[in-house]
C-alpha cells in the first residue's frame, strides 16, 4: 500500500513537472486539484473525447503523449485543428465542462496524462498564467485566449515561434448574436 501511494505521488509530481500548463500552477492551486487527479495511461488510437459528449474531465498530457483534436465536417471528413501534448490540456478547458465537446480527441502517441474531473477544476478558483479567466453565463464561453504562431520542430518535440497571445474576449460573439442563434 505504501509503495502504491509513493508511486502515485511521484507520478503526480511527474505530471505537474512534465505538463507545462500544470507546471505554472502555484502551490495553492495545485493543492486544490491534485487530490482529485489521477495519472492514466492513454493508448495510441484511443478516443479520449467524442464530439457531442459531455466533458467530465480534463486530460493534461505529459512525457511524449500527443492528442489530436479534430472537427468532423458534414461531409463525413474531419480536419485536425489542434495537436495537444505536454504544453496543454484536452477537454473542458474552454467551456469548463458546461458544453458538450465540439471536437473529437484521438490519442496519436500513447503515454501518461493527468485526468482531473471537471468538478475539481470548477471548484478550484485561481488565476491562470494569462490572468483571471471568466466564463460567460449566456453561452459558457471562456475568456481564455490562445497562443498563435508558427509551428516549429525543436529536436524531437514541437514548438512555436513568432507567437502572440490573443485574449479570448476579443473573439467572442456578442451576447445579441448568441441570443439570435439560440433555439432555447
């Protein structure tokens, strides 16, 4: 039992050190979510998230784990819109789990990830590396933005050059536009 606990703690430490998003968490923020997180092993080809499914947890990949985010088109084809590895997270980060998944997430390179239930993330209120992030009630849009730049290869890992952070509030539709397209 003690060996299992030690192994799980060291795997959790690996997740917080190995995922660049998690590594930015202050000790207080880490303490709010770590007790609820568990390290899972993802297999190549595994579907981590399906479009339309309720997001119950976020995955924070580390080591060499890579997850492809793809949008399914009406024609039946799909387009990869993001590739998430040790610098990000998959599932509920934008909508805080309040909206169904918009993309399909497929594991391209198997490996470990820290799985954190959305409830634990929702209950953990703290600033992010980009400042406070808010969630707009009318459509559950998050004010968190994105880093946009040129993709480059740095050794065996990917990276980004000429990047700039774009605040999400600059790209949200107006509340009037949201009301105009909602059916409820």
